[in-house]
C-alpha cells in the first residue's frame, strides 16, 4: 500500500507551517518587548530555549520589570502552564521510545504542538513528536532572535499583532476538523462561549472553557474513523 502522506517525514514541516506563521511574529514581539523593558538580549533567547512557555514568557516581562522575586514568577508560570499536564496524560500511550526524545517531548509540548500531533494518525505520533516539537520551538526561537535584534535597534508599532495568536488557533481548529471530520466540538465551543458571554461577560473565556470540558466529558465516545471504515468493509456471512 502507498504510504500515507500525512505520516511521511516530509509532511511534518508543512504541518508546522501554520504554527510558524504564528510563532515567528509572536516570538518577535516577546523578544522586542523583553529588550524594550530593559532585559538582556541573551536572557530573552535563553528563556525561549530553556523555558519555552509562550504566554508565561509574556507574563514574565512586566513581572521582571516590576522587580518581583523569582519565586513568584515561577509559581505564576506553574499555574499558567498546569494545563499541559492534561495534554501529556492524553498522549501517554504515544510517547517516543527513546529516552531523550520522550523527555524533550514532555518539555516542549505546547498547545500548538499538541494540536499538530493529535491531527496525525495515532501510530505516527510517537515517531514524530520530537520532530514536531523541535520545529515549533525553532520557530519560536527564530522569532525571539528577530525581536531582540529589532528591539535593540528600532522602534516598531505592534498594532494588530495581538490578533496573530487568535488566527493561529483558528487555523489549528480547521486542521483538527480536517483530520477528524467532526465539527461538533467547534459548535460546542461556539455555543459555550455565547452562553458564557451572556451569563458572565467578565469571565466569559474561563466559563466557556469549563462548559466545553463538561460537554466533552459527557459526550459519548466516538468510534475511530479507521475502525468504522473496517466495519463497513467487512464481508457479510
């Protein structure tokens, strides 16, 4: 049988291309803001290499500028990134066999990497996890370097870049739908946010996430596409 193009190594860079379109400009914004806030250029790049926490790195900029202790910053980062524990639990059966790849995958598993990995066939996730995570971190580090260089030399307006992350998640949601052919989660998320915005506008996002999680927990298990296909193709007695 011909090899599925979605599991081919050559398809991984194309799968991470939407992430690159979000990570490079967002990483550049982080590097720019970090330098503009008085941080060292090497420290900004080191944080993208050793912390690699996206939103937590943005949160770190005003906290460092305010002179908060490292312990407070570490605690805030832990709380913000606690959601990654649940991502990791759902991928426990798809972790790489090689120890260093497994540990790197645990470290570098972000929202976007999780979305790309879960769009792959289950049998391909363990083989591709380290590569997907490394490419996505590479995009983030590249953006940080560009932002550091620009922040040290010029003043650039950042108007409009706050929409990049929303656009990135929209693209990833479409990729999830294309991989799973299941539109119900999208409608659940939209309905949950509309209801949350009506009930509690100030905390609409948090309430919408809670409602979406509740709906996902109560939803009956959906049979995998390959299992359904095999059942329909089974010969009749």
